[in-house]
C-alpha cells in the first residue's frame, strides 16, 4: 500500500483534474480507485441522461468492450461445471458455425482469424432490423466469409470472437446470457447495478446510464443503435462500485477456482509458441497487470488491475470524451500528463466551409480541435477571444503551393498565414522532396503551417533516369518509378504531380504517364498536373488528362487552370463544356486556379516546341503568348540589371526587339547555375473568372515568398476583387472553394470544414476590409483585414505579425489517414 500521504497528494490532484475537465464538458462520468480492498476515491460527475438526472457511483454504465471479461468468466464457470473445454471446437457446441478449426480458446484469446461482424451485418440488414447473436451466427453460416488468417497464427482483436462466445454460453447453459449472468455472477457477488441489456429487451433498471455528447452547449443523445441486440462483445452494464466488487472477487474463489482464473490473466499463445498480451478478455502487460478499455457510442470505459499492488482504477464515461482516463491513469502511475486547453471565440459570423449561409455564433476550441459550435457560454477562467462580428471560417488550403521553398529559414510562413493559409500542398509541377525528408525537415524546423505533398513525376524521373530525361522511360525505369511512387503514397503522399510542360517531363510518353497513374490509383493516391501545354496545345493537353483519369480510374486535377495565349482567349466556356462532358462520363476531373491574369515561370515555357534559339518562335511568343510591355523578369542571376524590367525594356537596354531580348534571356540563363523567372501577362480576366466560377475549381496560389504577387495575395485577392468588388460569387462559395472543396479534391480528412471534432485551423477576417496589397512592384506587401489565424488550435498570426508559434503538422494523404 502506498504511504497514505502519497495517495492524499495524488487523490487531491485527481479530484482537481476531474473537476477541471467536468467544468469544461470534457468529462462526465464516475471514477473509483481502490487499494488493497479499500476504496480510496470514488466520485461521479455530471448527468446520467439528457434529462439531467445526476450520476452516482451506483449508476450503471454500458461497459462496451470491458464487457468481454464477463463473458470469458461465464465460459470459465461452464468449464468448471464440466459443460465445455477451452480447446473444444466451436462447432461442437454450435453446429451451424461454419469453421471447423476454431476453438473456444481461439475466441477468448482473439486468435481465431474471424472477420469483424459489423460491415458484414450492415450489408445484409434492412433498416428495420436489429442485429442479435442468433442472426449474426446465421449470417456467418450463410456467407461464410473467409478467415483473415489461420486460427492461432496471429492475434487480432475482433468483436465477433466474443459474440460467438456469448452464443456458446447460451447454448451450453441452456439459458439466455442475461439470466445465466444474473444467476452465476451478479447474485453470488451481491452486485446491485449490474446487468446485461440489449435493445430488444423491454425493461431496464433505473440505474441505466445513457450516452450523449454536447452540441450547442447542450447534451444530445448518443446511445445504443441497431447493432445492440447483440451481446458478448459489449452490453454489460455496471457501476463503479459493482466493478470494484467484481475486481475484488477475482482475487477470491467466489466464481471460479484460482487456477481456472489464472488462464484468463495469462497471455495466450500462438501456434508458433510465442505469447500475445491478451488472456481471456483481459490485456496483460509485462508486469502482470491486467486492463481493458471499452468504447461504444458515447461510452468510454476502462478498468485496470495493478495485481501485484492490489490496486484498481475504474473509469466510466458517457459523454464521448476519454481524455480524463489517460490523465488519471498517468497521475496514478506517476507519469507526466497535460491538461487540455480550451478557448472560446465569441461573436463571429461563422462560414463553415460547406457553402451554407453564414450565421452568428460562438466556436469552442479544445487543444487542436473544434469541440463545439453554438450559443455557448464561456467556462470559468476560459480564454475568450472576441470575434468582433467578423467572419470565422476554416483555414484556407492551398492546393498548389511553392511556399515551402524557404520554410526552414522562415518558419513563420508569413506569405502563407498572412493571407489566411493554414495548409500548403507542395511537391507540385512534378518536383518534390521525399516524404521522409519533408517529415524530418518539419521535425528539425517546425513551421506555422501544415504541409501536405504530392510526389513529383520529374523528381522520380531524375532519380531513376539521371540526366537522360529528354525521352520516354523504358519499361524497367517505369517499374522503378511505379514502386517509388507507391511507397511514397504509403508514407503519406497525396499522389502524383506532373509538370508535363517542363523539359524533364515533356518527353515522357502518354503511356508512361498513364502507367504511372495506374500505380498511383492502386495505392489509393490522386493525380494533379501542370498539363503539357497551357497555350498552343491546350486542347490536346486537356484531352490527355481526361484520358489519364479514364484509363487509370483516378481523380485528376488540372493545376493553375488558365489559357495562356491571346488567340485562344474566350475559349474557357468551350473547355469547361468539355470537362463537364468528361465528368458526365464518370471521370473525376477538377481544377485549381489562381486569380491573376499573369503567370510566373521559367521563360523557357514561352517556347512550346522547345526550340529555344528559333527567332520565329520568339516573335510568336511576344505576340501570342505574353504582352512583352507588362511581362517582367523577376529574377535573373546572370545579369541583375534585367530584374524588375519588362521584356521590352530589356530589349531597349541592348538596342534590340522584345523577341531578341527573349532569345538573349534564354541563352544567357541556359546553364545549371543560372536562374531566370518571368511574370508573363497573358490571360483574359473573363476566362479566369469563368474558371474560378466553375463548380469543380478550388483556389490555389501557385505562390512562394516573393516574385509573383500571388505568393502573398492570391486568397485575399479573390475575397477583395472577385467577391467584394465584382461579386462573381457569394462569400460562402468563395470560402468553400478555399477550404472544403479543396480538402475534397486533395483527399484530406478532418480539415476544411468547421465542425465538431475537426482540426482547429481557422481564419478570422473582416470581409469589408480584406484586401490583397501585394503587387509586382511590392510582392511581399501583407494583406489587410486578416485578423487572426489559428493552426491546430494555436494562434499563428495576429495584428499583422507572426506569433512565432509553429504548430504545423505533416498531413497524411487520404490513402494513409486513419
Ligand atoms: Zn505549374
């Protein structure tokens, strides 16, 4: 027994922690701690149901999976009655059971290989069915789903093991489980508030606790469902006090002999002789302590028996929050813990990201998540942030970003967060770092924004084909690239990005890209592409991405959608009609777009035929592809004088035409150490507006920390120029295209919508003032009107400044997200 002063201190801490959590709607339940037969702490907090009936330590909670130990006990009792043996085949007692080689021991040890029943049942049930044990058994008999592994080969926790065990108990005992349970466990132990209940029963005791969650600050029912006619894996109800009696009885021989029970708390063995950490309904740790947790609808339960010390911890919760269990356990065991932090953002005009109209409300954040929305009152001592009636919306997601280029030196990511971006998606245009490198960098240099990545086709080609890139890949090269992209997707990449206009990828064949896309589809990834031509061959390039979507059966997204050619201006509606046809055909094609009539890239893209010394092509470019008077060279390492000047002006420096200037720019920068970039003014605003308005376009910046003004202003520019000034779409639609739609296009979960449980990536802004201020002349001017930006619940930007807090995480792609 612990010295009582030590317990006193711990109990004081536990009680204050539970109070703290309860006052913040982060705990509603009962806790009991026992030491050598003595209850040293027991207390209930909150309500037993949505009518606000108070909980007590006698209230009977649904134990969820903590029920399993009781069914295992029933099997042990029947063994001592001489009615079964643990090594009996299940079929001996249940002839309809369709697998001959599974034993009762396999069920209790979770080594049977049986698949989970939930999905199988859901497929065969109608809306008026309730699942029960008989139906579950009949369903397995009829469908005989294949085993996940050979019995005894592996340990895999599966509820079907214990629903099957319950059927055996009924069959062998000749009575219903609840009656056998009552006669052989409840009555002998003198339990007062312990029973088996399923929703086909008409009666339940007064002590039954109901599950709920908080919505709008008020409890909303979250209790048993149509699966709950079944028992065995769950549906034992008990109170904290009864569970302590149960725990104490397990040290005695009131139910079964010690040697029988010892098997329940001894790790089961696999066929190869190795032990797993599970007995009969109990997890067993290396010190011989046993425990089990349970979670079902809003119930979260836990019992831990510190067998050597004869101490016990019982935790029962019915509002869907499990945090308290881990904290109390940490205090008991002397481990570190962290209390959740909560804050409330009041007086906001909520635009939740789904496109639905804004509404006045409050939002509560707990740690990194949104916990509640509604007419909420601040808790005692809670941090309150006055939203001043501004718009609160999900943090903006940039589906095509190059903001990562300087993150290790500028972790504030000011270009991104100052326009409301909370997630940047990098690895674009076919150029990426490996996922492991990005994760490692993020660990070394935490940043303000979240990062997700595609895997770049150009990077894969360079890795596999070295410098020999101006050709299609061979079959062995293709196979290597397919293996690489598959492994990257498993590590968290969203899929494959291509930049087919760039020379390292331009010479790939269509087949090569389709084969890559098929491998990506098989791995659960997606495809995003800077298409092969945005000017002369835009139509053929659009056909190519449609074909990739069709043949690889993969979602495809056109990057930075534009028509970069004067003579094709006005064709946006034709192109969109073609995309709509493709969608009707069943191809999931989407696009992203930035709201400017100028692009930024290498000047080499102005030679679509890759004939970089051809004067006729240069003349064609300055007439058809850009306006040389307004298109500006933004960086040019061979001759700094060129930087900031238009192509026409650079020509004047050398007494030559704009076309000659273009040839010179290419020639002088044609070596590996040189860098040249140009902002090309070449799109029609009407086309851009049409693309932005398309239902399947989300916003992107394509920006970085300078150069093109989009790096600092793309998202605020949409809000200012196209929503407030030109009113091309409602504000709610614009936000949708910056958040929820984007998350959908990327396969990112739990972000992009303000809803309970999602990550708290948030932007608070003044819609009347929000303005992009960045221009070609001043590309790093901060936007106005962005008041506060949160990333994972932490404020990263406020008062036009970084808070120097870096909570950004790597976001796993949909193929790997849990
Ligand atoms: Zn691009």
